[in-house]
C-alpha cells in the first residue's frame, strides 16, 4: 500500500514539474501558455494573460 502512495505522489510531482516547465517555456518563447497547464498549477489563465510583460 505504501508503495502505491509513494508512486502516486511521485507521479503528481512529475506532472507538476512538467506543467511548470511547459508554462515557463511558452513564456520565454513569447507564446501563450495552455490554460490547462496554468489550471493544474493553480493559476487563473485569464489573470495570467493580463500580466504585462517587459
């Protein structure tokens, strides 16, 4: 039972990191991020798009 919980948490961690990397990559290349990636990170997509960039 403990192994499944650990694997589940590890999978969640990799999913979180993947979403963060995808969002950061899109921003650094001047593209819009996917709303799903932002939602999984706990960010509102509409508010994120209103942020002024330099």
